[in-house]
């Protein structure tokens, strides 16, 4: 397998782990049940390091590649998106492999506290690595963006909103952040 293909397969596999783990942290998981994730074509192509027309030809090889980690993953093509279903054995593997990843659990627990402030959020990032970025943004959806400079810690940008409805976050990959958010907001950097 060439390096480009391997890199894409690794990125998609990691993304599947990340999304399912986030769901576990926020909602738990049902014993014996598989979990499905939906991917828009553009995002799936970006993760696989390819173009949208090549996705279908890569799917059989990707399923073979992840079988030893997640079992028999099903991938169904819809008109606008793909549905990736991980069997329960794969869900257990993700839970086991992420048991030492405390960042997301700490973040969700901190956000769940009634008196949580943006400083509390920042402290969660600081505890994991001093090398993070905090940006104040002028956006209708949220006011703050945090991310780690070292993408191997966590590759997502966390976009926080504190308003009358409460405290919440969006977790965006660079692909989503650049295409959806960057065009609509003004950044105020804090170092």
C-alpha cells in the first residue's frame, strides 16, 4: 500500500475512533449495539486524502484495513453521504484504546458544571499541553475557539458558546472549520 493511501486510511480510522469516543463520553453506549457515523462526500474524500470520485474504489481496501481493529465495518453510499457502521466489537475496541485519553472527558465534565467559565475550559487545555491556541471570534454561533498546536494530541478545533441557552461546543476538523466557519468570522488572537 502506498504512503498516501495508508495516510488516508489512518486518518479516517482515527476520525471514526474520535467520533465514536466523543459519543461515548457524552451519551455512553448501548451494550451489544453497533454505532453509525455519517460522512459527507467532501469530508470523506478529505480524510482519505483523495478526491470524491475515488472514494468508492478505496472502500473495499479500507474495510480490509480496519477489520483487524474494528471488525466488519459496513459502509453504505447514499446520494449525498456515506454511512459507516462499526460493529459492537469495534465500539469496545475504541472504548479500550481511548481509556487513557482524559482530555475529552475532562472537557465534557467541566462544561457540565453549572458555574463553568471560559477560564475553566482554558485550564482543561492547559492541563493537557501548554501549547494550545485560544482565539476570541466574532461569530454568531460561538465566541471562542481552542485547539492544540500539536495535532497528535487532538486534531479538532473546539468552538465554544456561552449564552442564554447555556454552554456548548462544536468540535470541528480543519476541513469543516475552514469551509464553514472561517468565511463568516473575524479572529482575535490571544497568545
